[in-house]
């Protein structure tokens, strides 16, 4: 800790897909996917340190959306694995993490790696997952705190306490919104989909969500021809707005006052469509997502059949949902100084140093 400043000296970051929620009826297979990560940890951590190295699994929105019994079956399988691991196991080592913690941990990770924790202008953190999305920032003016009263949480850092707004919007993750767009106003068990957000040239594309398999095709309309198949962009936007805007409660109306750092699917969809450099990251304006969405929706790209929908959703979420102006700059990250951006670093620091929901 040179000059009394905490730095991250070394880390091992590994991830596996699909997530645990994909093993809803096969909990042992889910635990096995975690075992492969444990094996990586065993190689990284000296064996004589295992017994004093805490290990935790915090499940996120994917498991929050499962029936409680099925989620608990998966967690129990992981607990059994952990008890045999040789690592230090605490009382709540394996659990479903609260969305509030997820947002705070991501915010901590971003500002810690940017070196802004001790400053007065910490960055806002926007995390876009598959099932939920988080918005976290420290209000710039104490007078704003009553606006978000029930969503403000005190976060202790070193020798000071910071009030942080955070909210996890369950159901506003990228895949969850895809599912809502595809199935909106359809009978519950219908799996044959025609969507206004998919190019009409796409026919019977298989897509799996929450262990259900869908066959997705684009919807024909008057603006599209066999020679020039395109998405009806305005119809697609209207559908997405009708789903997303009512779900953004509370609306983070003062988010626009902050430097905005975004990651996860915000970053991934940007690099997949050439908006930013995949290695350097970068920054774009909110309107760039919509411009790129309009461009993608006007092209018949069967290799990325849902990119039109995904970019349109991100555009609606940032502009109409969160109220960010078109010219507002968003800084996109996957890594900072070689370290991955995720809630995991904030969680790890929290486990090592303090009680839940306090980073000290």
C-alpha cells in the first residue's frame, strides 16, 4: 500500500459460460462448471494458503429469476463442492446476491481502478447483464439525496462514508428484453416468433432463453422488399419503448451530471459493430448507438440476426429510459490497466475487509 494508496497487485480472472441458471434442472452439472473455476484457483493460490483464503459464490439475476426451489438446488450443489474444496468457507459463502450489492460492487470496481474513489467526482457505473441492468452513482449534490431516498445506500470507504444511488432493474437485461420483445402479447407457450425487430430475411433462427427454445423470424412489412429486406426501424423502436420505459422506475434523472462508465453488454455490442476499438475500448456518444442500430437494421445480416434489436434496446435504455442526452459521452470498458471490469473485484474487496454493503 505505497503512499497509503491501495493498489491491485495481481489477480486471476476467469469466467465460464453459460451461467448457473442454465443448469436449472441439472444442478450437479452447474456445480461442475464451478469446479473448473476452482481448479484454476488451486493452481494460482499456494496450497498452504487455501485454508485461509475465503471463497464465495454470489449468484446474480439469472438465479433471482428462477423458482426458489430450483435456485436453491443449484446453490446446494455448489455448497457441497465448496465444503470439499479446502478453502475458507464463511456462513454466507454461497448465496443469491442482492441487486443493490451488485451495483455497489461494480461502482467500486470502476472507481477503484480509475483511481477516483478518493475524489469528489466518482464515475457512474452502468452494468448491462443478461437478466438485469444496474445503475450506480454518488449524487453530486447532497440536496439530490431525498429524490432517491429509498435507493440511497451509505458506502464506507477508508475514512469516509459516501452516499450512493444504486438500483438493479430486474427484467431489463439484454436477453430478458429480447425475450419480452419477442413474446409480447403472445400466448405464454408460443415458441414460433415473428418480430418487427428482426430482418425479414431471417427465417426460423433458433434462440434459447430460460431453457425454452424459440424459432424466430423477421416480420414482413411494406417498407421491406425481397431485393432490399430491412427492419421497420420505427416500429421496432416503438415496441422496445413500450416495454422498456415503464420498467425504468425509478428514473435516474441526475445520472446525466456524471462521467458515465459502461461495461458488459454495452461494451460487447459496441465492439461487435465497430463502434470502438476492441483492444483499447473508447468513448462514444449516446446517439452513436442509435445511428449504428439504424444502420444495422437496414442491412440483412444473418450472422448477427438480433443485433438490430440489441442496439436499439441499448439506445432506448440510455436515452428514453435513463434520460441521457444524445451528445452525452459514455466511456466503454472491458478492462482498466489490464484488470477486468465486473462486480467481482468489489465483492472480493468487501469480503476481505468489511461487513456486507460496506467497503472500508
